[in-house]
C-alpha cells in the first residue's frame, strides 16, 4: 500500500508520480502537459510555424518531432519573461 501523497506532491500533478528515480510518468505528462500544449500551438500558430511546415506538422504530428514544436511555441513567451 502506498503512503498518502503530501500536499506538495499533489500540487505537482499526477505526471510527476513515478515511485522511482524522480522521473515524470510519460502517459500522464503527455495527457496533462504535452498534448494540450501541442493543441494550443496548432490552434494559435505563431513562431513555431515560421520554423516548420505547419500543415505537415499538424497532419503528421505523431511521427513529427512534436516536442520541438512545443518548445518553439513557448520560446517567445519565455524570452519575453511571460513564463517562469
């Protein structure tokens, strides 16, 4: 039986609840963070679409380097100080 998670652990979200090695739980991280961020990028367009073929990325996102798109999507906000 697992011990109850602390309040601090619960604020991190279920993506971080892997019992060993302090790694993220891939499935939860993808559902809670990765996919919503990618959906936002595809909806908004922006800087990432200047680097990549937007139509191809949207059509082939499962085989495309979607992590790079997500990074390019948030990069302008990070550089502007809009994200921590």
